[in-house]
C-alpha cells in the first residue's frame, strides 16, 4: 500500500472584511511587531492601507517593505531579509498577490535558515532545517493561492530562470482571504490570476500524483472558476469575487500536495525570459498543452470527468478526440470571455529562443508531475503551437 501525505495550513478566514481578525490573532499568538511585505502598486491603489488601518487601530507597530516586483527576484528577497532584520519584527504579514507572498516566504525561510541566504540553494525540493519566521498572508488577487501552499517562486535574473522552491517550512501560519482586498484588482489582473487558478486546478486534477483528496479540491475549484470567473472579472460582482477568492484557495490546497505539470514548466520560462505575467502565460499555454496531454487516454478520461461536471454531461458518451476538442474549446472560450486573447508572440517570444526555453523547461520542477512524458523536442513544438 502506498502512503500519501497531505499538508494543509493551520487556520484560514474567509469573507468580506475578514482582515479585522488580524489584531486578535497577532495578540493571542504573542507577536509584538509586524514586518509588512507588499508592493508599490498596492500602496498606490490604497489596498495596503486597508490592512495598515487595522494594525494602527490596534496599536500594533509595523515596518513596511514594498520593494517587490512582479516575478520577484533574488535581490527582492535579499533586500527584504536585510530590512526584516533591521525592523526587529517577530511576524511577517504579507499583503499582495503571489509576488508579495512569495517574497515574504523567501524572507521567512532565510530569517531562520541563515545557511540559505544565497537564495539559489532554495530552488527545487528544499531540505531546510527550521520552520520559517511566522507569516500571515492576506491575498489581494484570486489566483496564486500562495497563502496556503508550500511553494514559492523567485526569479534568478542572472540565470534567467524561475526557481520553484518547495518547502513545507514556508507555509503561512494563517491565511486571511478578504474579498474586499480583491475588489480593486484591475480587470486584466483579475482575468490573469483567475486563469492561473484554473491552470492550477486542471493541472492538479490530471497530474501523475493526483489522489482522492486532491481530486476533491481540484474538481470543486474548476466548477467554481467556470461559474464565477466571468462575472468576477467583467462585472466585479461581489459574490463572484468572493467565490473566486475561495476557488483559488481550494485549488491551492490540492496542487500544493500533488504538484502541477508542463503548462507551469513553460510559463515559468516565459516569465523569467520575457517577464510575461504568470497568469497570462498560463492562460496562453493551457489550451495547447491540454490538447497535447489529452492524447494520453487516461488524461482524456480525466477531461471527460471534468466536462460532465461543468455543464457537458453528454461528454460521457463522446469519443476521446471530441472530449479533447470540447475541453480545449471551453478553456479558450473562458479565456476570451475575460479578455485574454493574446499569444506568446505578443509577449516577445521568438522562434529562435524556443530551444533555449525548451532546455530550461526540461529542468523545471513542475515537469515530473505531467501525466504524459515530454521531450525537449515536444517542448519546442508546444512553444511553436502557442505562437
């Protein structure tokens, strides 16, 4: 009998205004000063202020670190560690999307594992000795689920690769999913992060390591995203925004435990080389890669199960090719419905780069989770099709 392991975070709060629980949780856990990790765009949009107001009202001192860029870098983490040490804080509070939360996780790990201050040694399956400095995460986007996963992604700008760091020691002690922090997302960001969440759920459902628990999370997330993403993005409908916040979290609980696949292996390279936003990269690649993966009969059957749950019960009687065509069409239509119609060419991808991108994708930590074997030549062809 094979033994399956499942890691979940300790406590999470959901709902409009959930950030108000922050002072009570900080005080009852005995923390005295906050190192607040966020980014400049959230400060300028007044989103970070919503959390700062709660801290100020409760008279909890804090220091802000906002030098976080999209696709955060090793330098962002190193600078953050220096600032965190200087602040004398005993708790990190991350407010933002995947970039801010991932940076906070990197800082958290180095604060308690001094031997990893080079950051590069955190790449892949990490064997850090100590639990990271405590992190409370408040996501402002509905996509990455960084607040509940054991993963974080940092860009090595010298090597032009995204390091996927997998480490149970980085999981936040508390996640607060407050839809009011997500309401001000620009439409493009809401669309991109929503498609990122769908990619997590779909890849998690078909990944080689999927199991009963992860299937439950991923299927529920897929159903919710197909139902709520268009109205969350196009109409900013409050219930839909709240449901998307929950859907991306649910997907995170699943994929954090069973891994992803080659959509992410390829998307990471587009982000590292061309600075393509991660959610957009996933949205552009997902249909192409799902057509490739669907050629495996077992994966086509997984697609059939998904279709039966998202409004196509007739899929039970379709042949494999029709299942693949229908599933890929539904993904593409969802993407179009939220305004994502670009291809990788629009973000600077060039045919002469495909061999280099494929080489990097072959070494990406998400590749082993793909349900179908993939060669360097396959990657080159998939990049070509995604143009």
